[in-house]
């Protein structure tokens, strides 16, 4: 992907051929990218739970992990 992005920036047409896996491979589909999204969700939850603002009361009533996964895939 990095090479394709860079060549595009230089005005060169790029063709990606991917056989057997969804385009993007493991990193894009089940590895790095989804993991970063889930880490972002966790950071938000952590900030809400541990904000240390005495004048602000917060409550997390539900975290739908399955829905978070589905939203990440969109």
C-alpha cells in the first residue's frame, strides 16, 4: 500500500494484484487497521471512566463489542 500511495503521489498509475485474500491482506482486514480501531474505542472508554474531573459524573451503561466490531468493518 505504501508503494501504491507513493507512486500515485508521483503521478504513476498503480495496479495491485491480490490472489486468495481480500484486498489489503491481513493487516488491513484483520490485523493492524482493525486493532488500531479497537484500541481507539478502548482509549475512549478509559477516558470516560478515568477523566478525573470532579465536577463531571459519567456512566457507561453498555459497550456493545459485537457492534463495535461491525462498525469497524464499515
